[in-house]
C-alpha cells in the first residue's frame, strides 16, 4: 500500500501507511517535545503543542507492517507534558480515530479540529492561551500550508516550528511550479530568486529553496534555524528536510542538542552540500 494511504490499525481504528523514514522524523519530534517541556517548565508555566497535520495517531510502516505512534500521541507521552494540545487534520476519519485513541489513554487538555490547515488558524488563534510558549509541528504531504497562515499563527507569539520541507518534490516541479507554491513561499517572487540562485549555485537547488523560505521566516520574526536533518527514501532519494525555526537562540540550541543522534542511535554528521 502506498505511503499516505489509510488502513486499519490493530486496535480497529484508522492508521496511516508511512515509509520507514517516518521513524526518523518522529524520533526528533519526540526528543524535542521532551526537552522543550523539561527545559522550559520552570520559565513557562503554559506550554502548547499544535499539530496542524496530526494524522490518526498511528502509522503502519509499509513493508514491515510495524505499528508506531504518530506525532500527536508522541506529544502526549512527554513525562513533563504540554499544558494544552491542539490537533488538526482535514481527514475526518483520521480525526475520529485519533480522538478514540487519545480518550482511552489521556486526560490532557486537548482541542480537536477537522478542517484545512489554512482555515484552522482562524479557529485556533482565539483558543490559544494568551501567554504561552508554543511548539507547532507542520507535517504536510507537500506544500499545503500557505505562508500567510504561518504568519497569522505566529505573529506576536513565542512559537517554535518544525516543518517537513519537501525539497525533493519541489525541485522536481520548480521549473513549471504550480501556483500553490506561490502561496507556500508568500508570493511569486521566489520564482525569480530560485532561477537566479540555482543558476549560480548549480546542484544546490534544495539549499536554495530552504534559503528562500528561511528568509521569509526571518521577515516574520524568526531568527534561529536548524535544517541539518535531511530525510531520504530507502533508495537514497531526497524527500524532505526537517526544518526547525525559533524566534530565540535558545530554541535552536535545544533542537541542536536533540538532533545529534539519529533514531538508530548513530551520531549524525553535518549534511554535505548537495
Ligand atoms: C504526513 S501526514 C501527518 C502525519 C502525522 N504528523 C504523524 O506523525 O503521524 C499528513 C497529514 O496531513 C493531512 N492533510 C492533508 N492535507 C491537509 C490539509 N490541507 N489540511 C490539514 N490536513 C491535511 C492528511 O490527512 C495526513 O493525515
């Protein structure tokens, strides 16, 4: 079954088929949620976790059939928990399964939404605590999230974000890029920048896309970035970078700490230039 398809988990609820690389991504999210809460609990009494693409809470690894918890359940498992959780997914049966899984295990303070990632921001914002330290995980299949939604969600908030940034697919379509990529990059100006920079820098096209996006994030107050985690398919094809951004150096320090070891326990080396 192809990745992204839905199937049934062993508990009878929906699960999502995922590639083995999902384990790597979730390892870093688990570690960041852990360090975020343990490291910040004395400074920030209120800490929120926002998952704009939460999925059903369970993934089944294609080929092996192994079942693993998805990002919302992982965020709920922190020893020192977040004080508020906000889960959203456009797929109604995924959200229904997530609710069932969570209600049997957790009494946390959780709000669920079942709409498009760009529309949910308007519903979410009034429900966020007025003063909190936030971590938002943005884990789409592609470039569904509009930059303006990130701007709206993060303005005047102390919110760290981690985004799966799909350079693999973007590079494949960038020559004749679909209009949605303009919304993703905050307007069409990225096209010219991409053309000029990728001509100058040859094979580093993924790097150019990341640089353009990080500049957009700088424009809305982000200062510290870590984009040293590149996720590939088992055949070595580039899929996405796990891009972390914070408005404070401390956030990037924490991310740097948790990203030194991969999920297999190996020390990670810096990514060589493409
Ligand atoms: C990569 S999966 C998320 C996996 C999840 N974070 C996890 O770790 O288990 C992407 C999810 O985005 C949802 N999705 C796709 N388009 C969306 C949209 N426009 N708005 C909100 N959710 C969307 C899909 O239903 C799918 O569950």
